[in-house]
C-alpha cells in the first residue's frame, strides 16, 4: 500500500492531459467596437467575444489575465444526452469529466485571490462535478450549491421523479473572498437594535419571534391591556405556548407592544 494516498475522484483517462502551447488571440477589426473613453487609467473596459475552442481560448487568456479575474460564470453542457446544433451534450461520462477538469484548472489560474467561480449544471453530473471542483479549488473553498427551480411544473413524460431544478456550484479562490451583500431594507432594519452601542453591531430587537413561519408556534398571547398579540406575518414565536408569557420578559414588553405590535398593526397581529 502506498504511503501517499488522497481522497479523489477517479475515471478512465484521468491521467491523460492535452498538450497546450501558448496561444495568441487575433482581433478581427471589422467586428470590433471599442468604448470611447476609459473611466480610469488602469481600466480594462473592453469586452471580448472569442470564437473558437474554449480550452484554447482560456490558454490564450492565461498570459494576460492570470490572477486578475474577479468572477467566472460558466454554463457547460449538462451531458444529458440531448442533441444540439453546435455541440454534443451526450458524451461518455469519463470524457466529460476530463473536459471539465482541463477547463476548470485554467479557470482557477485566471481567478484573483478574492475571486469566485459559479458553474451551472443539473443532476446528471452535479455530484461528480462537486467532487472534481473540491480537488481543483479545495473543499474548504466550497461556497454553496445554489438550487433553483428550472420548471414551473413537472413533465408529464417523466418515468420517475420529475426533475424541476438545476444547480449552481459556487467556489471561492481563497478565504479572502467576501460576498457583496445587499443592504437591509428599512423594514428589515426595524427588527434590529443596538441600545448599548455594542461594537458587534445591531442585533435582533426581541428574542421572542423568529423570521420563519412555524404553524405550531403561531398563536395568540395576551397583552397587558387585554388584547391578544400574534407574531408578524411570515414569522412565529420562538417558544411553545406553555413557555411563552410576556411577563416572563418584562424588558421586552414595551418594545413589543409599542414598536412591533402597535394598535396600527393589522388585525392578523393584534385582536
């Protein structure tokens, strides 16, 4: 038994790699259009539409763009067995893995240290691709499997469980990647507070509700003035009825009554 073992995905032909020589991209002046001006001196503002084999194109981009690409999104053939005009979507499984490996390795070289890559795929190859990308980008750099609904209804011709979703596998180049989060809306900010100026920032204003609807935890509790309070629409209480009473949380009663559940709230919240 060899002393140098590692967890990896193996397939027929994995050790065979194409011999790629440096390539040069040639511009077709008749098809080119350049922006009138740059915003800054260091801008690389022109888009490029490259016609040809994408493996050779990536090799040509390596010389100038290695370590400079912030974000990569690719939509490779899903290997479903379908016939398309410009490419074969039904190649042998091992060959598909080799084709993806060769291109993903070049894309990894193009990514900058805080860059990320997003790959669209379906169930035919998604789980093999996940293991392959673990090898190339590192399992610790896996960000998420973004599952999105690709069909509104299941197909009537499905012989098994109908597939109505696709995947987007996301990886970062390194731990220096930072997501560009959307700012909170005013309505969302209203649920957070920081009365003691905690350096960690605002926190949920009350521990009594969760931002998730659970039918078993959606019920009325009595308010000090005799009215009943329900959680805000789309949410639920954090505790079951036998462990939920406003008098057990006196420090939160004014905030709940006056800010979150005022008399102007809907009838679904106060009755």
